[in-house]
């Protein structure tokens, strides 16, 4: 059986948490596609050409913790605007989406470009202030010393770049279900995503 759940949205809206929990609930594999761009951005910061960096990504480059910094996030957003970088990462993502047993992918262009045929498409959003506060708490929790204002400005810059780029910009698929998590707990957001998925599964038989 293949069954693909595509989860898109701006930075720190909660899509990663929702994706992880939905995948665990159904026993599906989960791919955080932002990690591919973060790993490419990291390699660019290390001096590699971004297109070569994307083409040569290996499992060891995807170790998540070192990639969760604002510096790497900005680099990811910059390399993600390059069509050749995106092209280098398409096949891996599509193959992942088609794996037997079901898959959840979260990112910016999953429902629009990577998996336009996905059985479930969610567009997860939250207000800028809520997203900044959540990301700030997460980074502080990891021992990073950042102001809330810096985190907010990082998110807004990335969202502007990710939305304005010509190649696979951040935007909801026409048939995406919106999930605004601004006033939701994690449990509520996950429950809403599970509900939408269960309905589609029942419809797909
Ligand atoms: O989801 P994230 O914050 O880890 O993503 C980091 C950057 O990678 C984001 O600012 C834009 C880019 N990205 C993308 O262009 N397409 C995706 N499917 C996932 C991430």
C-alpha cells in the first residue's frame, strides 16, 4: 500500500511535530524535507558549491541537531531558491513518498510540486508571534542565546524568501486543508490532522 500525507507551511508553524505524530500513529515513514535543504545549506557554509552539495548529500549529512540553528536555516532558505538544488532533491523525495506502507513528508512544496497526487494535503500555519515564541523556546531549550526579536526576524525573512522565489514557492495546494495552530495545543493540532487523514483513508477504501 502507498499512501502519502503532504504537510506544508511556513517556518515553525508546527508541521514537523504534526508530521512526526501522524506518522507514528499510522506507522508511516516520516521525512522532514527541510533537513535536505538545511544539510545543503550547511555544506554551502562549509565552502561547497550548493548544487554539488545537494547532489552529493549522504545520510551522515542529515544528522538533525547540528542543522537546527538559525544560521543553517537561513542558508537552507537561500540554497532552496536555486532550481538546480531543488531538482537534485526531487527524486529522493518522490521515492520516499511512494514507499510501501505509507509516508508523511513535511516541507514547503510537498502538496504542490513533490506529491501533487498525495491522498492528504495539510497546510499548517500559525501567527508570526506564536511561531516566533515557539521557535524561541525551542532554541533557548537547546542552550542557544537568542532574542525573541531575532527569531521573529529570521522567520519572517525566510518566509518572505520562500514565498517569493520563482521555483516551487511556499504556497498552499488548491486542495489543501488549512490547520491554523495559533490557538491549538500540540494535542489538538495532531487530533485535527489525524481526523482529516482518517477521513481520507476511509474514502480511499
Ligand atoms: O522546514 P525548515 O525550517 O527546516 O526548512 C528550512 C528551509 O528549507 C526553509 O526556509 C525553506 C527550505 N525548504 C524548502 O524550500 N522546501 C522544502 N520542502 C523544505 C524546506
